[in-house]
C-alpha cells in the first residue's frame, strides 16, 4: 500500500500526543509530557542506578529511611544534571562518573586520580571549581572535594 507508506514517511520524526486537555496550548501539552518523562526516568534511575530494590529491611522506619536517601540522591543528581550541567549530560553519565571516581594514595600527602578525563569530567570540574581533572591530588585538594 504505497499511499500508507508515503503517509508514514511524511510523518516520520514527529510525535503525536493525544490528550483530553482542550484549554492548553500545544507547547504546554508537550512540556507536560516532557516533565512526565523526566519523572519516569527518575524512578528508573532509582531502580537501576541506585539499586533501590529489592529491599531487605523489615522495620518501617528503616524502609522509609532507605527510600528517603534514594529520593534525596535522585533529587541532588537531577539538580546537578538540569541546573548545574544544563541538561548537557545524561543521568547515566553522571552516575557512571560517581562510580568510577577513584584515587590512590602514593605517599602521606599525595594521591593519583585514576579517573580518565573526558569532556564530562572537564565540564564538571569547571562548573564546580573542583580539581577532579588533576592527575596528582594533594590531601588538601582531595579534602576540598565534596563527598
């Protein structure tokens, strides 16, 4: 059916959103959908990046505390992603950095940064004014990096 193929090609690259909202502009509908996607991604981050499940806790306060910490971690990482890094990098890039940042003590006052420098690390270093791109780190520099 060539007519159907031609119609599909004409609409390729477009998304269609169906809604019952009749008083919202197209842009407002798109923004609401985009925010919903961000919320869903936040829950996916909690499951995959933070391993929120399975929970082997039994006391209600422990379970609530566990999820409170996970929600706070997601909130802080999303602030970093959207406000500080201006949504230039994905959440997985941010969490990958957090997992891989390692230093090794070489003597009583110096460390070697084992992290491979990438565009993300350079941008983060500039935005946060932190020495995470330095190969050698002193005790003072390392202690100045927030953890």
